[in-house]
């Protein structure tokens, strides 16, 4: 499984998540402690927002710990919203097009998890894309395809609902084709203004997700693993949950594929 970290708040240097903490994302690339595999060395990527609507992005197939440029870039770039990912491949070759985050227009997306029996589901999943979105498919991962399907299902209009509809479609498709229904999905995505995250799994074994305040004033980070040993600072986000980080703070809502989020049960982290 992969590891990732995301931040929204006052501008912060990327190194505050990527390289500086004791258990930074680079440290997690070779020594993850809350994953099925300790090593996440099949590439990495970062996407950050600045003066333009669309994100900047840097990805490579080297392990994060061995890339000579990543620490330098993370030390120099400051952003109010960014996503960073280290990859442990469960499908798709080790190539730059398969490294997260994926981007389309103003959107960025990264994922930790898997679609069970993806080889059997890939073609009907791709058939759901219109010509414009299908032409944007560059890699071979289930993660990129889930992102494009969410765009197809209305990510611009209703981000949480579009992801829910995407997962529900994949689960129905697997059942229809006689395959085991298995989607494990812990993902972060953003339009450059709001940071979203979802933790969900068909079998209630979703990859981990934690949240904590960060930055000088009202910022929050979402991570696969805590970045340090301050256990009082980190809150584990439960399975079946959507997280929305905006200028209004952090909302945590129940999430179920194909059903609307339940704002009446929103709570603050």
C-alpha cells in the first residue's frame, strides 16, 4: 500500500510534511509503520497550488529517499494546499504516468488502496468515460481510472457524491460480473480551494487516515501515518468517512457509496 500526506491552510513549505518531520513522507517511503508493506519505493509525486488555478506537479519513478531533487524542491516551495504521495505498486508498472498525484485541469487526486480483480473490470470501467476524459488516461492504474470516472460522474459539481457514485458503480460492476466486490479507497483530492479525503473499504479494511492541526493558523494536514510521536495531536479518521478541509475548518461526515453525505452528523476534528 502507498503512503500520502496533504495540507490546506496558511502557506507552508512542503518540507514540513515531506522531509522535515521525524516520520516524514520520505521516511515512510522506506519505513512505514502502519501499512502492510514497510517500503513504498515505486515512485513518488507532489502536486501544489500557487498563483494559477491548476496545480504544479513533480513526479518520478525513483524511490523518494533516493531522489536528489525532492528535498531541495520541498525546501523551496511554499503552498497553501498541496498533496504528496509515495507509491507501493499493487498494479501497473513502475513508470512516471502511474505515479500519483494525478491531475486534470484544477483537480489533483491521489489514492491508497485497490480495486479487486481490476483486470476483469478495467474495460467496462474505461467504457464509462467520454472521449475527452478517455484521451486523458495516460497510465495503467486503477487509481487514475477512479479519478477520471469521478470527473465523469460530476466531481466539479459534487466532489464527495461523484466519488461515492464511482465506488458504487465499481462495486455493482464487480457483482454483476461475478467477481469479489472489493474496493479499498483512502484518497485525497482538491480543486485548489478545498481539500477532500475519503476513507472507505467494501470489507471495512480501508488503509489508514489521520488528521491533525498544522501551520501557523487554522491549517490541517491529512496523512496515512502520523508524522511524529505526539499521539495527542493526531486523530484517526474512521472507515466510512469523508473529510472536508476548507476556509471554514474541518468537517468529518459519514460516507457510503451511492448515498449523499449526512451533514446533520457533521463533527469537528
